[in-house]
């Protein structure tokens, strides 16, 4: 099933911006005609630049840092990077500090044996990071990783950043590949594989599993390929030679827990729809149910006449006595930039950091409750606290959603 090996995929002729046709020898021995768009291929200089950086760090140990709540795109892409880096005798440890909470993500990690480790922020010391010669950020730029502060304190240099979120801050890594218009980081990593940084082999189970994870990553960041662009299809097409369809099916065959269903139900009951925006506060949630928020937003955005859904709630982490408002945005409106929208709506904290951001079609925000944390066991106080946050978030959002405002396109101002 994984053996559609195509022996050569050499581009014979490059005609900028147009289609190139090249003859490839397929596994059945007959030549087949394949067309590749030049715009979807990774520039040779960039591949060479990554190769050079990896070569320079041969033998290093690197921390491959994921966002606190890693999604399939992040997990799969980090794994692909790890396998690429292995070729250079680099040991990349894939690390996150938060939780893998979405059932599908748990299934992905368990079923593929994806080598990811959680570091508990409570126990970790600066010296635990001393063994690393470099930090690699995949599908994030450090702004969504609690561990980033420790990495900075330990003065670990940022070696590689590969991401598709808008440029957050200047990290000046040795190698940077940020492509906000690319739908999935897994697409970018697949292009590096295709460019020859690692030759996938369908007889190596780890490769098959990683190709399966990458396929899942592309699928999940493109709304099951419905928002995929040509480059995503091409990447998925390439992976289809190696991936295990049954394994992917098993990963996708996971069900929503009752608690996630409850949150989705609350979002449905509480939603207000204004100017095609659906806004819902879902109250308090347990830390491990945090992923119910984006799932609820995914659901609300499917309602007719809704192009953008925003769902938020107060997430309570009992271990760390922390409370934080967590919110998710999903949009099908092409002209709405989630990153801009969230930054505009919530602004910055006292350190000048934005409360959130986004990429194409999705965004998120986190607002720590700070001084107002705790005492939630007092039902009356908990209710008042929620009311205040709920009201304030709605006020901030409606300021943007309201047609009187200048921030919407002219046709919506009428
Ligand atoms: Mn992503």
C-alpha cells in the first residue's frame, strides 16, 4: 500500500510561474506524465540553507519546542524535523509544557508512537536545559510556549524556526522559514522531505508513521483539505506514497467526550449572532477540557450566515492554581485576518505582549486572570467573576463586529 515509488522527480525545465511537465518513471515501469507548478516547489537556496545549518550543528542536542497545546500540525512537523535532523546526528527532543488534550491528538501520539515529551514547568530547572546546544521552534514562534522563558534564561540559541503563523517577534534564528500564506507547517516540512533532506522509505515503519502524522497535520490545518491550496494537495499527494491509510483512519475514529459535548452544547445555548459573527462564552472549564473551546468554535462556524465564530471560557488549572480566559476564533471569511482581529480586539498586556494572534482562518487568545484567580469554590463569587469577564470580552469583540466601526470592510458598514 505504501509502495507507489516514483524513481525520479527531476524538474527538467523551469519556466517561472507556469507549469512544468516532466516525465517520471512510475513503479509499473511505464512513464507517466506529471505536472508540477513551480510556485509550489521550495527554492533550492532555502533547502541548501537549512542543510548548511544542520551540517554546522552535526552532533548537537536540540530542544524542539512545541506550543503548550500541540495540535496535529505541530506534532507531525516536529517529528519530521526530528527525523531530518537525525541524518546529521542531531538529537532533537520534542518538548511541550502544557497538555495534549484533544482526543484526536492523544490518539495520534499513542497510535503512531510519536516521540513527544511533556516537561512539567514546576519541576524543571534551568540546568535541565543545559544539555541543549540549540532550540528549534516548529509551528510556533515561542509566543505560545511557557518554556520559552526558560530557554531564554538558559541562553540557548534559537537555531531553526519553521512556522506558518504571522511573524511574531524578531528571534533572529540561524535558519528561518515563515510562510503565513501556507496552510500547514506539515506542508512546509513535507516539501523539505521532497527536496531530499530525508528520503522516505516505506519499509521503515517510523517513516510510514511520520508520513501518516504529516497527512493528518495537513488535513487538520486545512479543514479536511477543504481550504487546502495546491501546495497542500501536492504535499499530501507525495505523502500518499508512504502513509498508512488504516492508521490515519484509526486516528480519526476518535469520539468526543461527554464533557466536550457539554461545552459545545453550552456554546450553542449561549451564542449571540451579530453581523455574521457568532460569539459564545462557555463559563468555567477544567484544564484538560481546554480543547473543547476550539472544537466548539469549529462547530459554531458551520451555522448558515455565520462566517466567524468566537468561543471562550475560563480554564482552571488545579495543579497550578491558575485561571486563564482562553478563546478560539474560526473564520471562513477570506478577508478577515484572525491575527489582526485578535490583536485589535484585545490589545496588549502591561509588558506589551499581545493576548493572542492567529494564522489564516484560525486564531486564539489567552488572558490570565492574575489577581482575580481562585476562590471559585464560592459559587456567588465565581458567577460574578465570570459575568465580568464575559461582559468585557463581548464589549471588546462587539466594538469590532459592530458595523459603526471602521474596521470592517466598506460593504459591511452599510
Ligand atoms: Mn499549524
